[in-house]
C-alpha cells in the first residue's frame, strides 16, 4: 500500500511472532557463531556420502530419462525428468560436482523455456543426461576442466539456439517449475 | 556474546528429495534444534503444519503433486490451515526475481536458494526471530508485512505501518519489462 492510501483496508491480523522470547537470546552483542561452525563441521562429516548421493540422483535422472524416451516428453514423465534434473542443479554444487549442476541447469532451462516440450529434440536431452553421467564417471567436478567446460558451454549454446527458434513457455518456465 | 536457544524451536521441513531433507536436518540439529518434522510433499507438509504447529516451516518449491507455492497458498488461508501465520522459508533452485516476487505475494517470509550453506540457513532463521513482522490481511494478501524499500527518514516517519508496495499482481507484460529472469536474487529480502 502506498503512503496516503487509506489504511482502513488493512487488517492487522496478529502481532509479530514471539520467537525472540521463546528462544531466549542470552547475553548481548554479536551472535555466537558456534552454531554455524558446528553445522559446517557436521556437513563436512556428512560429505563422505555425497558421492553416493550424487550417484543416486544420476540414477534417478537416468530412470526418468528412460521413461521420457519410452513415453515421450509428456506429463508426468516430463515433470519427473525436470524435477530430477532440477535436484542435481540445486545440490550438485553441495555434492562437489558444480559441473553436473551446470549441465542440469541447462537441461532445466531447455525443459522450462518452451511451450511445447514434445517438440524438443530427444537427442538434446540425451546429450545432457549422458554428459552428467560422464562427468561423474570421470570425476570431472568443475568448469576448470577444459573438456568439461567445453561440453557444458556447447550444451548451453545448443539450448539457447533451440529456445530462440521455439515458442516460449507461457510463463517462461513456471509451468515446469510447478 | 549472544546465544540463541535453538532447542526451543520446532521446525518442519518439506522437500521431496531425501538428501536435501537430510542436509537441512543436519544443519538444524547442529544449531541445537531437536523438534524437526519432515514431509516429502506439500500435502504431507500441510498435515505436519496443521498437526504440529512448528515455529518455522522450510519448504521446497518444486515438488510433485502439491508444490511449494500451493502449500504456501493453502497455509496462508486461515480457513485452510490452523497455523496460517507460521513463518515460512522457501528453499529453491529457482532464484529468479519472478519466483521471489511470487513467493512474496503468497506470504513467504524468507527466500533461500539452493545450494544453501549452514550460514545462509542460520541467517534466515535469525531474521525471522530477530526481525519479526506483523501479519497483515490486506486486499487479498494474507502474510507478513512486507519489508519496505529504503526510504528517506522523513518518509519513513510519515508512512503507515503497512506494505510499502502492496503485493498486487502486475500485468505480465509489465513484469517482463521490469524483471530479468536471469538475475540471481539470492540476497533479496522479501
């Protein structure tokens, strides 16, 4: 609401939450960052499992890819492929494979940017899925790797070229996101 | 040194990915939280919020069946949820402005991008605790008071304590002019 508009339309439902009292912040001054350090240490301990977790995510991506190859890029298979790629895009970095995250980001962009997903060339999807498998297999983690970088850039360029020629999604990707 | 007694807080985590839930649970547990409920989709998340009334809800956006936006929409309907004022942190790989603004329009309290760090989770939780916002019901919006953009001190004194920019839906064509979808809004405040 802009200044000057009537405030009568506004109903204050409830005062702000009282979590500050509930957590009873003790002491004064800067917040103690021990909690963050403890969490970072716990995540570091957990990181020994990340390689296996990424393998599971890539297996899932492979399964959803197989389903799309069998049934076409139609719901619910297209949505499942999008979600599995999106999960690697989101967590690939945490799992130590930012390159895999980049490639899956490119796949998400492809799936989320065009109105008619059924027109997307299956080879373009195959290339992304195969590339993610390959970088994990070969342990190529970051964009510093010349071949890995070249593959990621080429896939990104192919996606951009395709999107330019295809009709955009109505909400520019929200459909896939939901 | 100020210490937050995290063990007094309860959380609900809604994400269809078990690895993400595990990461979040590890982070929250390390902070000291012990009451942590988990749900793997929006419907189960809604059930968890209704049943357990967590202090803070952390939800993913992209989920099967009932996504994060639908979950927030249902929660922020007092007739649809018994805990409609719960602070909500939306966790997502969709960092574009349009998603941030949609989240804001629906009444999300904080926005957290994947991949997340322990520190980024901590900062969002701290923000909810230390900067609590009044809850508003205004022209179809039901959610926390929006943070106003920085204003001149004089204007701050004279403005009503309501959203500086009402979360009205702007025409789509206007949005596309204003927002660059490629912008990363990790640091944006809702």
